[in-house]
């Protein structure tokens, strides 16, 4: 009887000659997620290519130092996308067995199992007994499996796709299965399978064939995965859980890394580029982060990150896009404290935001609903908008540096995502109010504001700006792709309010900080400085450190957001600069001195050149919003930074409760 325990988890990653750094990254990733099983290809074509022998002589020992390797011996060069003309594959059983024998002799100490893969082309009517390629292949697999057994290796019969049961029956009838220890099957439900009745049914068909032929081979899922080409990382988790709950002895998940989107690497089918646990830029997808946090158990615990439910007790939820990020989770907390249900719309692409969501659910229960989706998914976004009492649009790509690396992705998230939201709202009879958080970066580098040095900071020469800061009359100057994408969204919001009479407000924000923020150099820099000081890590200062910002504690921002919603009828169509103002300003040098006082040691500082578009001075003039609503900041800078420092110190002492930012 089959063991009913959870299948052993492995990763499938194809590796090509010369990909040394990919191998090292793969090893680091497998170590991080606690996986000890790796399936990878051994190609006849690669072996006979220049430096092919040296490649495998390095690869197999290196992998075996860290993991249990399942080498998958490819029958055809096409298995790895190699043109048949580059190398002639083996055409008789002895050649294939000899190929395995060479590897077992030279590298056999590094693996226990071998996989014999894959089938030749499939006859049109599956009349396999009449096709000479199939007969040759049966002899090849049978001979190779017999010889591998003689050499002390366990054998896996490679998968053949949708026709797994027929394939296994053929091998049983040809006498091959007496030399096979495990049968591999594969499938990609949700990505490639047009007809799918579940792993249980698929495995049952294969197991019935094995029982009919009195074969005791194990059943492994040797290849499965889910492509996130539509940015649906939640569905990748669902597919993973379905596979890991299947009645199989082992599951190999494809794959560790997305395919790098270079001209030479683009697949004909876009879906094939996005199967990884990491994106091509190296960033972690949600499934990777959960596995790294607590293995399969952590992924199973994430099942509550499900589709949103209907309005609670008939009360429509407030929709917060990017709702699991720093500002979103603080706003959600404030709303739920007043018994207002919230719907957090977030693709959970940033490290740590899933912990924000879990914190909110633990604190507020069913008041918090999650929709794990991307704003580029217009259909899902529209469905959520239809049930919303109000919309706070925070979802964005937030880093100037990232926008320089991938301007197209930056545009799709920031500009296209905002337009998708506006179109969804425009289609409703009674559109909900929208509050959109823009950025002071829409004003560019502010080169037209003349400055002078005053001690450890810059200050404007103009006494009016020095006394009040930058107001909404400052000319727009979309600097950097990030500035362009956020600026485009900013202007779309304003124009839809004007042309289509949508109730919408734009906040152009300065530096926001507070609890539940885990900042980086590119976003949330104040929290980043405090975190590095706590962890005794050096802080990089770009420029001379005299650049000035006003800072606003997140509780004050939440009050402003709620006031904007409350007063939407009189505020609609307007833009407001929101920040701490002239009473809450600091230069980088002054901030570092304050952090040194709080932490009783001055952080180590490293210098670097100015970055493109850096503003030497930006301080918010929030008088327009103050006049309209009476709002002004209540938390003074020193008090707010002390609160943040205390929260971060406590979080560092309890890392399992550390919550990161969007």
C-alpha cells in the first residue's frame, strides 16, 4: 500500500553549459527553502559539445555537495531546445546504454537514481505497435534501464504527458517495467492543460495499469508548475498545494527561476518564461518567500489568502489596492477599528507584505478580506470595484531605480493599472470615491528652485518657499520613468474627475514613515536608515547629505486620507500636496545625528554620487488641504522617529512578527 504521507518535494531546473552563477544561485535558493531534491537534464548534445565533458565534470559533483540529484537523460537534443542538426542523438539501444554507462562510471557516486526520458514523436493515432520509432525507443529504454540496474542505480521512467497511462501500459507490455523503480508523470493544470480532472484521477489511471501488470513501481510527479505570466501568484500557490497533496511519492516543481527576458531567451509561448519561484530580475515570488519562511507548512497556512467574499453583513467594503503594503495596512487597521470591512487588493509581490495581511487578519478577523491579484488584471479589478464603498489606490511600482531598469513594467503597473481602475469605476452607475496617492517626484528635480547652504542643509533663497514649502502651483516635470508613470496616473485621475465627473482626489506625498514599514534605499528611506542603524549596517548617502525633506508620520496621513473621502464632494478633481511641512523637516545629515542619539551610536556612513532626478530640497506646503479640511500634522518629527525606532527594535527582537512594507 502506498505511503499516505506528503510527497517528497524537489525542484526541477534545466541547466546549460556555462551557467555557473545560475547553479550557485540555485543552490542558495534550495538551501533557503529547505529542498534537498533536484531534477536536472543530462543532454546527449551538451555532452558532445565543446567543453561539455568539463561542464558535467564540474556540475554533478557541485550539485551533489548540496542536494540529491536526479539526472534526467535526454533522448533527443530537441528536449532542451537544441536543433537536431547540432548533434545526432543515439539511434540504437547500445548507444543510449553506453551513454548512461559513461556517466555512471565517471559520476555515479554523485547520484542514486537516474531518469530515462523522453519519448520520440507520437504517432497520429497512437498506433504505437506499428511505429518503428516507438519500438526502437522501447528497446533503448529497456536496455538502458537493465544496464543501469546492473550498475546499482534505481530507475525512473520519464513522463509522456497527457497519455501517461497508455505510455505506462506500453512499457509494461514490452517488458520494460521489470527494470523500473518509479514512473514519472507530469502536468501543468492552469497553464497548459486544456482538460484536467485532477491529480488523483490522473495518478489513479497510472496506478491501475501498474496493478494490472503487478508492477510495484512508485509514482512520481516529475514535472509540474504554474506560470505567473498573468501576475497571478496566488494561483501558483494553489497549483503547488494541489500537487503537493497528490497521492504520489515525490513531486518535482518547475522551476526555481524565470527565464531571463533577453532577445535570445524569449520563448515562442510567453507562458514558458514565468514558471520560476524567482523572477528573472532575481526578486522572490510569494511562493518562494512562504517556502523560505516555513516550508510546505507555511504555504498550506497561506490558504486563507483566498478570493474575497461578499460584503460582510451587507456592508460594502472599502477597497484598498496595494492594501497589504505599509500605508495600506495602516489604513485598513484604522478602518477596521471602526467596524468598516476592507478588501485588500494586492499581488503580494513585495517581500513581507503577506505578513501585514496576516497581522490584519489576526487582529480584525473577517473584517479583512484579501484579493490576491494585480491591477493589470482588469477583469478581477473591475469585479472588486463593483462591490466597493470607496477606493484608495496605493498599488504601484515605487522605486526610481527599478523604473530605470524596466520602464515598460513600471508603466504597466503605475499608469496602466491606474487607468484600469478608472475604467472600472467609470462603468458604474454610482461610482465610489477614489483617493489616489501620487508623489512629489512629479515635480522633477526642482532645478528652478534656487538654493543655498545653511549649515548641514540646503534651503530656498526665496523667502516664501522657505517659509511655506512647495505648493501645488509648482510646474510639473516628470523626471525618470517612475516620474512619468506616476505623473501620467496623477493626470488621468484629475482628468477623469473633470471629464467623467468621477469623485476623485490626488495626494502628492512627501516622505511617509511609521510602524509596519521596512524601508529600502529606493523607498521608505527613513525607516531604512533606522533599520541599518539597529542592525549596525552601513548607510549609503547619495550626494552630500544636505538634501532636505519633510516627513509625515503615517497616522497623520491616515487622518488626511479619511478626510479626503469624507469631503469628496467638495474636494473632487483637486490635487493636494501632503507632507509634514516646514515644521517637520530634516536633512540626511541631521537625521543621521538624531538616529545616533536614539541608538546611542552613530551609524557608519558611506558616500556615493548623486542619483538622477534627486531633489536637493523638497518640503510640502499643505496649506491648500488645511484650508479645505482643517487638517495639519499632529505628530512631530522627533516623536514620530522615536516611535518608529521603538517599533523596529521590538520587531527585531521578534523576527517572526516582523512586517515589511509595500
